C-alpha cells in the first residue's frame, strides 16, 4: 500500500492546510533573568538593541561621554537607521552624552529629551526644590524585552571588559512581562514634559500600537508590577516598603548602597525587630556620593543593631544593588535607595515581584553578597575630623530640606481643607460631637491662621 495515496495521509494533509488558515495566536512565556556581572549587562543591552525591530526606549539618570556610553549611542543610531523608533529620556543634571552623537540620532528621527531641565530654574528665577528633584529611574525596553535595575550608562558601571569595574549592580531582564506598564510609564513621563516618544504618532497612539503588537504573556507567574515615587504627591515605593515591613512575620532581607537613617523607616524596622522578625542588611563600607562618603554604618545603625539588626559591609567595591525582600514571598528592586534623596526628593521606579521561584533567585543573590561581605564591627570609632565632616553634610541636607521642602506647603494645604470642612460641619451641626472631633485634630497652630470663628463656637474649643 502506498502511504502517500492513503486516505489517512490525504486527510492529515487537508487538516494541516486548514490549520494554516486559522487565527491561532502565538503563545509567549514570561521570563526573568538576573544580572550581577556588569559586563553581561552591557552585552545584553546591546544585543536587545541589535535585535529590536520596532522601537527602543531608554531612560536613565546618568549618560556620559565614556566609551561604553558612546557605543550605546552608536547602537541606537544604527537601530534608528534600520527603521527602529528610538527615544532617549535623560535626566538633565547628568545628561553628559556625546553632543555629536546625540545630534546625529536626532537628525535621523530619533527622539532625545532632557528631563527636568535645570536652566529655566535660574533664567526664570524659579529657584525651588524642584531643581533638585532628579529622575533617578533606570529603565530600558525594546519590543518585548526590558531591563530594570541599578546601572547607569557610563564606564563606571561596566566590568573589567567594558568599564572601570567600580560598582556591583543588580539588573533584571524581563521578557514578555510587564510590557504594558513599562510603556505606560514612559508615556506618563513624556506627557508630563510635553515630549513625544515617536516622531510621527502621539504618545497614546504609539503606546496603543505596541500594546497590541507586543502584549504581556497570558501567564502571570511570576506576578510583576511597577511602583514609583514622584514626590511630594506619589510615594508608592515608600508606602509599599513601610507596609510590608509592618506586615512581615519572619524575615526581611535588604541590600542598599546609600543607607541613611529615615525616621519612619527605622521606626518600622524597630517594630519588626521587637516582634521577633529576623532583619538582615547588606550595605557598603564606602560610598561614591560626597554627602555620604564619610559616614560610618555603626553611627547610622547603632540603635537598630542594639535591637538585633544584622549588618554586613561590602569593602572591595562600591555596592550599588537595591532591593527589599519580605518573608521569602516577594521583593521589590529597582532604582530606589534607602537614603534622604530617594525617600524625599527624587523620582524613582521599582518593580515588585511575587513568586516562590523568583524570590529564591533573589535570595541566592543575597547569600552570595553576604558571603562576600564582612559583619559590621560594633566597636568602630570615628575621629573628630570625620565627625565634623559628617555633621557638615547632615546640616547641609537639613538646611536644603527646610528651604526647599514643598511638602510643608502641601501639608498646609491639606490642613486648610481639613479645618475648612470641620468649620462647615460645626456651622451645620453645632453639636458637642463635632466640637470634640475638632479638639482631637492635630496641628493646633493652623487654627489661628485658617479658622475665622464668626459663630461663637471658637470659644468652646
């Protein structure tokens, strides 16, 4: 019997031909890869740029004129020339990218934008805290792949091959996951400054186009979300960190390069320690930021250490990883530092990942770094000269916070609304319940400023 003349073969062939005409959607799977070797970060970044077919969007805090940064710009130029839509969003303070290469990218249709430009604050005499509110986010997306983490686009963040090998970073590659949220975030930033992500289409349309072509995987394991901070109104990262500390029952693991005492954070950690939660912190013994260079961890963490906090210091490199892990269930990682700038001033972006497999991977990184670190020496002393330098920077930051803090104006505005509403309540109800509620309100100093008692009730409170 000739198989190719059999009815079975003919029926199978007909069935396969029919399958070709059906609208079957290709199934994609979510994928996360963790990069702790900085040279691998560069290779993966450039690979994604080379493989991109439709668009590349990159947002970073520092982009300089170094070899690796210039190579990155050349990759972007090559991508734009072959028809990929490129958009580059750079914080204005650290936008030191090669001017000729930026101009070439712009001339062929690439979008290059500076965020929160400093010059207008001076030329228009708008000196305020806003000029210090930098875009510290670090985010890259090309078609269906993205990178979020801690590396800036400079040689400093390369390894022994592509850079100076000064920093130890954590970058996370995401494939087929969180794409819609990332594109939406780029759109929000661009819309805020009236910038375009694409030369030909409005931001809403271009985001919708790529949302349709490069959709998130239908599989939501692991579960990933973006959280951000844009002080003083949006503080999703701060709220998440505090909430999870107060909810933790067993363990908290933290890696932070620029640890600085934040009162509400330390209050939350003390609460966790007193509940019996195991809290471990890996931080750095030396820092690249001038404001933190002379700080010693024993001074910053003394009270927490006395209450059971376990601290480990990295001595050989500048630690630049940033993440918090809670009860071996979920973690948050990204650009957010546990310092005054991230908690109170800068724009930041983190991812929240929930899933046993992914938390295990972050735990392995934590263990690797802990094995590399040295336990904090609680007997370390600080000399007078270093102590004076520490106090100088502390007072400088405190003065800047006092002068430029918009949060005070925002809080005053909220208090005004609060007292205005209660005044209206008193006028309408004029009863003891409302008066007692007003007595319990905090901020009595605002009462004389905002309350105009014209009904005699002021005397009763």
